C-alpha cells in the first residue's frame, strides 16, 4: 500500500520463496532443515534459483530488500515492517507488540488532546456562570441522568449501550424482540440528547444507527409499503 505495488509480486511458490529471501533475509537453518522440499529448492541454506526461468531469476535479482526499498520512509515504518515479516514465527513481532511499540504515542497524544479540550470546554462554561451558581449545574445534571438511567433499566433495557451489536445480529438473522420498537426508538433518541447535553463523553453515532434502522423498520410496517413491497405475514413487532 505504501508503494502502490505488491511486496511479493508472484503466484509461483518457488519464486515467492526467492523473493522472501531477497526482501527479508535468509531463511533460518532450522526451517530449511525441516522442509521436505528443501533439497530441491535450497543449496547450503540459500535459495538456489535453479528451478526458476531466466526471466524470473532476473526479476528476483533486481528485487531490493525492505531496507533498500523503503530507505526514504520513516525509520519507525521500516522497523515495523521488518518486525512483522520476520521469517521465524517464534521471534516474529506480534500484532499486540507492534501496536504497543509504535502506536502507543498516537493513543497517548489523542487522549491528552481530548482531555485538554474537554477541560477547556468546562472551564469556559464555568467562567460564564456566576461564582455562586457554578455548582447548581449538578442539580440539573444528576436528576436528568438518574431519570434516563431508570427509564433504560426498568422500562426499556434493550435501549442500553450503542445497540450496534444487536443491529448486526438482527441483520444476520438473530431474533431480538423490541430492538426496533417505537419505545426503544424514543428512549434511545431522548436518552442520547439528555446524556450529551449533560456533558458526558459519549458518542451519538451508534445510537443514531439504531434509531435510523428503527424508523425504517416502522415505515415499512405502514400498509402502503406492505402493499408496495408485497409483504406477506406482516412485519415483526
């Protein structure tokens, strides 16, 4: 993706091994020793190229190593690529190690910026309130959140969370009663409005997907659409 071309541009297994050796480095001796086909492909632990045509041999010889191919790329990118392509699986970099080593700084930066901007937002809000009124906002936030939580817990539990997993499950054939009911849609929509208005760090993307699906579900239950689409047996309630 970085270069706009395949790293190993071939469909031939023998040529693929030669390209891997040229790009990444020599195969570990233990891997070559365990291979049943090693004697036909490798010579003294190296790919012999004897089973390749002249054009393929020339292509392999022209192929550059990862170090040379990505010389102009950031060092971190080259290290990541080399670590993930180590031929010996026992010492190959895992996905978790790669994320931890190279991308923790990105996560830390995003989290830090988010905390700074959130703090700036609340500082600005407090600055607009009189000194003796700043804590009164809690008397609005706490009752609103308590009401929303009570409605979700005792009246419509299916409205809890983003509901994206439930929507995916329904689209894959799972029967989930009430997921697209009018009650769920109202509770989900008003709940998102109240929660975000109270300043809680939650997103509306997931709930809006469920609300949109529920509205489409209710529209399709109208007689006009049932006649138009020739739905038989009604729609799940």
